[in-house]
C-alpha cells in the first residue's frame, strides 16, 4: 500500500520548518540525515510532509538542526 497523496497540514508545516532550518544552516538533506542517524530519503519524505514523525525522530532532528524541538512545533494546530 502506497502513501496517501493527501498531506496533513501539520506534517507539511513541520517539514517546511525543518527544511527552512536545514537550508539556513547550509547543509544538505544527506548531511542532516547523517547527523541524525537517518537515511536521506527519510529526511526528504519528512520535509515533503509525507511522514508523521515520532517524538524520538523530532528530538533527533532538532539535535541535528541545533535547535530546541519546540521551535519545530511551536504554534501548530493539531
């Protein structure tokens, strides 16, 4: 079974915030993935809003992005 083509707005917003921070740091998806112990395709799918990430994934990404995890989710509507 494939992924749904309908994107959850919250997942999309999280992915955009991750991408914005990553690009502000000037690092590639591969570099971020390496920092976080993930595969770059997983990071890519998160940035596209295709993944509903776990808390542990959020924390790993925040560490790799050198930010407080709250910055990724602050103000989002669930």
